[in-house]
C-alpha cells in the first residue's frame, strides 16, 4: 500500500483529516510509521469526471486506498458494480465516510473517523478483499 486517494467529492475533507488528525502531535508518529502518502486526483492525473471503475482500477494498480463519501450504485461503471465484477481476495478496500460534512467540523467525529482509518491502514491485510468499508 502506497497511499490514500481522496475522492473528488471529499478531497477537502480528507485533507482536513490528514492535517488536523493524522499529522497532529498525538497521531503523527503512527501516521508517519505507515509510510503512506495522501493523494488527490490531480496528483495522479485523474480528471474529476473519471468514471468510478477507472478510479477504482487506478487505486488498485497504484496501491492506493480510495476514500470516498458518495460513489453511487447506478450503472455499469459504478463503484458498487465494479466491486461486484472485479473484487478479488487481494483487492484494496474502499473507505466510505458516512457523514463527510461532519469531517473537520466535529472534532469527536473526526477523531472517530481518523482512528478507524488508522486501524484499517495498520491492519490492511485483514481488510483485503473486503470491498467497501464504512466508517462512522
């Protein structure tokens, strides 16, 4: 695993999570020990209109865990359809933040999300092939 990719719809929220939680004095040592990098679409050459299936495959090909807030279930290129068709036992999971608007605005919620994501990243082998993981 090389890093996390913030989905286009949640990039600002994930950047806040990285800056205010992962890189905080309390959690930065664990974050740094993972040796992973935060990426946005622009960092890896994805257009904001890139279909879900291409985003997912790009993540798999580049060792990135996608963090999203609202990838839908509609159509043949949707994230859900892609997971149904392409998920393998070694696929990296997708993390979906249930209440993305609360991320960064509610400190307690941000901490819960951050701790759950760190747990996933620290124990990634347990989550391979899981498909989608929802955090609070």
